C-alpha cells in the first residue's frame, strides 16, 4: 500500500467506506421490507428492481464512458447513492409503511443503475493512476477490500441492530457514501475531456464500434468469459450454501456463518499474498484451476470443518486469477476505449451471476447441492486446465529454443 500512488489510495479509501456502507444498508433493506410486508414475493421483486434496470443500462451505456471525466462521475455517483439511502430513512422516521416501501424500491433501482457506472469507470481509471507493474496488486487490493467488507459489514450491522433502530443503519450508510465522496475528491482530474454532440446516430455508431472492438481482441474476450464462469459459480453458490451446510451436512446456524465468512477471509489473505507471488500467465491460470477445485471438492466433503477449509482455500487462490486477469485486460485494451470495453466486460460478468442462481435453483434439473457444486467446479476447472497446459507448453518450447 505504501508504494501505491496518492490517487489510488484515495480511490481505495472511497471504495472501502462505500462498500461497508452498501453492505450494511443491503442487510437492513431485506429485513425492513420483510417486516413491513411479510412477503417472499416482495423480496424477489426487490432484487428484480435491482438487477433488471441495471443489466439493461449496462448494455446500452457503454459509449458514454469514453466521453466523461471519470473521477467526477464517480463522485456524483456516490452523492446519488447517499441521497437514495435517505429515502427509506425518511419513510421510517415518518412512520409511513407505504413511503418506506416506495423508498426501498427507489433505493434498489438507484443502486442497480449506479453500480455498472461506478464499477466500469473505477476499473478503467486504474491504469491512469497506477503504474502498469502495480496494476495486478491494485486490482487485488480493491477486490480484496470488497470481499472483506462483505464479511465485516454483516457482523458489525448485526451488533448495531441489537441496540439501535433500523433508521440508524440507513443514516450510517448515507454518511459512508458522503465520506466516500470526500475521499474520491482527492483524485486529480485524469479523465477524458472530450466533448461529443450526442445523437441517436452517434450513440448507435459508438455502441457498434465498442462491441466490434471488444470482439476484435480474442484475449479480452477469453479473459471476460473465464471471469464470467467464476461469477456463474458464485451465483450458484449463493443458492447452494445454506442447503449444503444445514441440509447435507446437518450443520448449525453458526457453522453456516463460518462457512459463508471463510471465502472472504481467505480472499483478503490471498490479496495480501499476491504481492509476494510472481505475476505470470501460469500463476493466473493456476489460481483459476485452484479456485474451481475448491468447488469440486465440496462434491465429496462430509465434514463441516473440511468444507470451511475448501472455502478458505478458494478465497486464497482466486485473487491470483482475478487480479492478474483484470490487469491484463486493462493493459491490453485500447486506452481510448478502455472505459467502454470495461462496461462490456462487466456486462458479461454480471449477466452470468443471475444465470448461476437460476441454474442452482432450477427444480427441472433435479440436481443435489453436491452435484451442482461438481458441475460449477468443472465449468471453471476444465478451461483453466486447458489454458494452464497450453501455457506450460509455451514455456517449455521457449526453454527449448533458448537451450537449443
């Protein structure tokens, strides 16, 4: 962290507090809605309000990202999120159930719409504020921060709910996004200042060029598809974790809690180890294979502590792939199109997570939790092994040329 630039530290600090605020707020959103409605259908609708507009915007907004000042838009996004969290807070303080429900729906819609904008621009901003040799470490640090907050925020929020009312959590989340806005204000102006006369024709032309450019770089497509396979597995695991621990292994609630927390803890440790491990295509694909293996092993696990170790191991090795593949994407994509191509990459990844959820929850397939873990593990391991073996062959042939 000491060797990172000051603008990156500002971006990291903004990410840290906003992820904590978002994770804390996300917990009480579902809790508050269920207390008001008692309806599982409303819970499902709340997630649809998040995902559907978000994915729709993700597919059409990419051309705009090449013509904005990234750091300025990032700050504005945090202000919008801050204001959105005040809506259910106002409904709760006014003791109006209808206003609270409307506030929750608007909040989820805003969060869904802002997420692809923030993620795409922050991803494409990294090469502007980090040296190329530091990109893998920077990506790993940001990704590890997100994972760690997904572990710490729920525990902190649970403790806070024990002696504080729900409106306090919303006020805290809103304040966290304001703090993130302050942190992001320390990033100097590095974004694009190009101006464009926006029209339907210009937008459509830009959209076609962006997608055409993306598919003209096979390596970018390959990395995006491999990352998408990981997100598919993550989506499926969200459905499988509770029935696997509580059903297949007859575990207690606290044992499920440890299982769900093992991966983000392992990911945070893996992120710290990343800077001590050589960066190469071989270690990148080895991390992908190791991460997929952690899912495959759950097919045969009969002990809850061993299941914990599998999740911890997956968290340790996945940063090797995620951080390095992100850094390769950032360096190999055309710089003038990076923001737009980042949005296309994110669309691939975000679209596969709901597919994983549908796959794991499908009654038609009639798969057990163990069988599903085996399939999603194979989806990651098989292509990972193919590219790992190919990389070994390339290294071996280069060695023969040097020694021959």
